[in-house]
C-alpha cells in the first residue's frame, strides 16, 4: 500500500514516559475511554466533530471510517487510535486533546475545523505532542501543528509557476473580498514576483450570496485591460463559469488570455462549463483517490467526499513512522523530513511553520471534465 515515510535518518528521539495518576492497563499505559481503533502499542488521538451536527457529524463519521480502512490496509500497523469528539469547537478541541494525551496519545490527528485546532493546540503544545490537522485555515498552523489539507498558497504556487513556464508574463486576479481572498492574494503577489512576471490588476468582489452584480463589474474592469493581460487568476470555483462568460462577452479571447483556477475548480459544474474550456487549474493526481474511493465504497456502501483522503493519509503516516523511525517517530525532524511522504494524493511534506507543500498536477478544463496537461511530480527536487 502507501509508503508512510521516506528516507528518515538522524532523527531525535521523543517519549511520553510514565503516566502518573491514571488507571493503567497491564502494559503500563493509562486506560482508555471511548472508541478505539486498532490494537497497536503506540497510541494516536483522532479528534473529530462527532457531535457537531449536520455536515460536521457526517465528516466525522467518514473520517473515522477512513482511518479504520487505512489500518486494515497497513499490514501490522502498531498503532491504536483513540477517537475523541471535539464537537467542532475550541473548547471541544481542547477537551478532546486533553483526553487523548492523558490516555497516552503521542500524536494527534485532526481536528477538522480551525477553532478546534486552536483549542487542541493549546493543550498539545504544552505537552509536547504534535498535531497533524485537517483544517485548511493557514492561521492555525504553527511549529508542532502541521496542516495536511490542501492549502491556498500551494495551489497558487503551482498554477502561477506553470503559467509562467508557458510564457504568461502579465497577470490579473479576481478574488473574493474575504479571508480566503486575502490569503490567495498574498500568495499570488509572492508567486508572480518569484516567477519574474508582473501584475496588471487585482480586483476584489463582495461575496453576496447569489448576487453577481459586483463580480460582473470587476470582471469587466479586468476585460478593459485585456490587451495587457496574459492570464487571469480566478480561484473560486463557484464563480469561475460566470466570470469566464462575462470576460468572453466583454471581448476577451480566453484562448490567448488564459483563465487560471485553484483546487476549488474540481467540481462537475465547473469542469463541464463550456465557457471555461481551455482554462488551467492545479490538483492532485486522481488515480490514487479513485482506487481509495472504490475500497471505501465496497466497505461502507457510499462514495467518500474528496477530503476523506486526509484521514487516510494521516493514519498511514502515523503507522509508517512508527514502523520506520522507532523512538524518534513523531519528532519535529522526522515530521519535517525534506524528502516528504507519499499519500493517496501524491507526495507531500511539512514545513517547520506547520504549512505543507504538495506535488500537484496541472489540469485543463475540457467542457466535459478535465485532462492532465502537466503531471504531478513524484518527488521533491533538491532545490524545491
């Protein structure tokens, strides 16, 4: 199956030692409460919004099932997963982390939502227990709190770098006027500069439900400068087809002024939109997820959501590090190994600041799906 870790050498050791004050099992570890998965000797917490209600509870169930599937796929996994409920809140994340750590967890997987990651982090940091979280909010990443999710800056770096390699030198962007847009803008400015290209204009639209008036106005402003623009970055998939149509009706030739997207474009309504045909966006290689989704459907009778791979890869990572790195398994040096790790969605690695880098492919929208035009890298180069 998947490789849990790659080229792990020279790592510092870490150990939780004894657990005074708690009931112990025959092997000297504290007794557990709640659901556990697996019977290994190394304990790992899985912090999920089980009682969050609605979509939060659904995500929790899928992630729990996915972790169980990963354990069954990894032969001889020497980990035991302690499932703890965060309710999706900061207080819940703190309580879940406290419970898992008090029961001997050496690593925490999750939480899913940013507030719960913040709550869990306050406890884990004080205990010296690292977190591999599933939130995509970069603000909650820090040293010892690593985000496994797909991050905006990774998408921006891949698509801008690729566009520059295709002789796109003058860029524009149409971004939502919100927190995500601010993060995307900062990354966009950095990556365009890194590529030695220039920014002609950046327009920000108000996010107002289904009202497209402001989006149309800002798209027409970009169209007015079309003669100076080689590529237009529109990361929000929910507005991309409308923007493409507006640019086209405003006289922009999208065969030469290329539209660029993000991983948010990976949706049927975007990929099947004729106005977007020929546009480019970044994303993971889909072959690994397809095989995983088939195994999940066979086990649970339904298709997993796209982000279910996060829980699978986190579980495989934990099991792989236990097998390959011994007592150093969850040390910072191991977790931030520059060779990275291999997961369902390709190669990834953690930075010391808690953010990650991923190997992403470039896709072209066809109007009836998409096709790969630049494959995802299979490893991190020495200069990356």
